[in-house]
């Protein structure tokens, strides 16, 4: 601790005593005026004499609306600024009062404020007739020897509007940030002022401060303007919205196909202050459109092939059947077999199906539920549509023959199907073997069914089927080309 300076201590005590005495004299009404020296060393005189005149002069010099009320709520004085704020003259305010210029709710709040202002400082916010926001404050006041209430009315409309504008700006930025589409805001000169995160997929560098066309290079087919980006922005700033223009962004890191729209930007008035440009990524849609075109072409190809196959089945069945009933039965069965394979292919979007699915789809209708007459073994694989359709026809013919003449024509007969997959082989093989049915002999006459079995898989040199007729049951070995085997 430093040593105490007796002279400085004495001076401070003297000044404190003078201040206390001045405050006492003011409180007791012994002082008529104060001389205050400002920081600029200029002296100002404030009179404190009894009566309202000094206060009237003081209130008239205020920019705020001001009034004084006595303890009973009677208005003692109102300055000209208060009349201007309420749309009345100062005399009209004195005669009619503040509340006469207010709506009932605001008037009630001001009366309550005056009652509270007699003992403590308080304030409320109201709206006057022309829509201006006003803060009304009241506090106790001593005028000479009279207790009063000082009331000030401050126009805070600009403050409220600025706060609302800031809230709107924050809301706009939040909406901008949360939008999934790329959104850019330009000023009246076409320079970018705001851009959300999605814009990074269109331009790798920050576009803020750049013109739209310099930030994003666009190519629009059939667009007359040499600089389409600048033209779109200029139209929007000029008051003409632009909607749904497809464009390419060749320099974009991700989104190279865009759907662009632009609209004038108006903030707080009808005057256009810029424009908002939205850019929707069309890459996925373009990909889907290409896939749709490919699928349409594939569908057209498959329909033609299917119709040709149906026509071939009809002709061959007609040539091999001697009666109309026989043709109808055989032809219907083969078309149903074709439809069954188409159904399971449709369920997997014509990508690939398992061999076991095709087998059960074609043979299942000929076996009663719960019977263990179809026994499948070996590793299953997925095959492409053309192999599935051919295999389905072959299995249908084998199952139909087994029901008519083979193992499935007797109650104890079974069909065993074994899958064999050798990755080094050029094909995947299935062996159909019938057992415990009637004894078999090689037929003297071969019909269309045998042609379907032996030739359907021969669309490739690695595919095909061989039929054998050992006495214990029919045996058929089928080969599916490795090119049509998708995987396990």
C-alpha cells in the first residue's frame, strides 16, 4: 500500500461535503439554479425555481413528445413534439388529453402507466393511429413543491422496423441455407450477394462478389443470347420471371445438368432490389430418362421376340397335334409356361432370376402341395432373362411329359434335379432324372415337345440339352451358357 496524501484526502472530503450540501439544498428548495460545465468547458444554467415555467422551457427544447401530470392525473403541460406525434396541436392535447388520440386498448395501457408512474419509473409500447410504434415512459417528477408525473413518448418505429428487417434477414438466410436446390441472390448490378451450400456442386469456388455469368458458365441449347447467364439475371432484375430453362454447366464439379428459374427480388417495397436464381440438379432425371429410353428399346425388342416365339409355338404345336382340343391344351400350357417365367422376371425388373425359381415355377403346378416328389440338389445360380425363358419352356415340356407318361404319372414317382456349377466350364448344367415311375422306352415318334427341349437352349454354342430314355426313367441334361450366368 502507498502512503496516504493528506492534502489530496482533505480536498476530496471537502468536495464530498459540498456535493452533499448542494443535494440537500436542492431537495429543500433552497437553490434556484445550477451552473453545469460541460466537457467542452461551456457553462449551462438550469433553473430549479418553483413553478412550471422552467420545466416548460425544458420540455419544449426536447425532441421527444413530453407531458407532465399532477398527482390526480390532470395534465399540467404538453410540448409541441407530443402534439406532432399524436397528430394534434399542443392546445388540443391539453384539452382532450393523450388518450383521446389512442385506440381503447392503448388508452387503457397509458392510464395504467400514469398510475404506476407516480411511484416508480415504468414504460409500455403502443401503436398510434398511423401505425407508428411509440414507447411511453412515466416517472415521478417534482415541480417546485408539487408532486407530478413526467411522461415521454418516443417514436421507435424505425427501431422496430430495423429489428423486423433483421429478423427477416435471418429467416431468409435460414431458408436459403436449408434449401436442397442451389440458390443464388444477385443485387441490381447482377453481382452475387448470397449463395447456399448446394451451389458448391455447381461451382468449386465461392461465387460471392462475382457476376452470375463469371461465376457459373452455362450452355443453353437454342438460347438466342451469347451469354445466357447474364441474360437470365437481366430479365429477372427487369421484372420478368424466368421459369424452367434446361441448361448445362460443363465446368461444374458435380451437377452438370440444371433446371434454372429466376425471379425479381423485392424487399420491403415494390422496388426491385435484385433477383433470386434457383438451379435444380437434373443429373438424376437425365439418367432416369436415358434408362427409360433403354428400357423402352429393350421392351420393344422383347415384345417382338416374345410375339415371334408365341407365333412359332402356335405353328409348331398346330403341326404336331391332330385335334383342335389337343392343340388348345398343348398351346395353352406352353403359353402359360412362358407367362410364368415372365412373371418372375418382371418381379426382379428383368435383371436375373435363380434357376431354382424357374424350376419350381414350371414344375410346381404339377405336384400336390406337401408331396416330396421334386428333389433339388447342388449350387443354385442366377441367370439372365433369355436363358430363363428358354429354360422355362424346356422344364415345362419335361414336366408335362412326366405327368402324361413318366414319373409324375404314378403316385410313387419322383423327379430329381441336380445343379452342377464348374466355374471353369463354359456352361452351368442341370440334370433332370425321373425314377420310380413307369418303365420307359425311347419313343418311335418325336413331337414338337422334344424339339423345344433339345433346341431352346441352343441360341449359343455353349447351350443345349440332350434327352435319354433309360428304362428307369427319362433323363435330360441341360446346359446354360456361362455368358448368361450372373453369379451365385
